[in-house]
């Protein structure tokens, strides 16, 4: 089984994140930790200039509340982390920082753009330094 599991949760796919958390709980060792990670993507500076100044703070607060709600029923120890940047990069950075031995990432049915650019799940699978389970 696994001791440190990263479970990235996209607020646009919260139900998939909950399902990934259920899987993580079954695979987690006694005394292991589930790390719920959400990545808020940065917006270009020219767009950010037009947004309200407190938009990131409000977004972060809302994400934290949602992740706390998701973690409520977890049987294993959970930690919540909210990051800013590119999702795949931040997910892999979080995994390295906690010495994760598994990342459970939810995926969607790929579209044409995913085949050309690669989805977050595909990037994590290709570049992660630990095991990756993709839940589809």
C-alpha cells in the first residue's frame, strides 16, 4: 500500500475528485497521509489587471472550504494544499515535496486538443517520479 498519496482536485470536476479520494483511502497505509491539492491557474497579467484585486483571495477561500468539505469523511489523515501555477507542474512539485509514492488523478474523455497538447493527467503520467493511477 501507499504512505503519501497526492489527490489533485479540480473544482470544475469536484465529483471526480471525491471518487479519487475514495480510491486513495482504500490504498492508503495505516498512518499514511492523503494530500488534497488544488491548483489555481495564473491568468495573464493583462487579464489580471482588469479583475477585482481580491479575486485570488476569494477564490482561495472558496477552494479551501470546498476541500475541507471533501476531506470531512476521509478515514485517513488528510492535508490540504492550494497552489498557484500550472496544474501538472504544481501537482508533481507537491508530490516531490512530500515524497509521495502515488498520485491519483481524475481524467476526462480526451478531446482533440488533449491529443495535441496533452491533458494535465497525461503530463503527470509522463513526468511524475512516482506511481500514478488515472481514474477515468
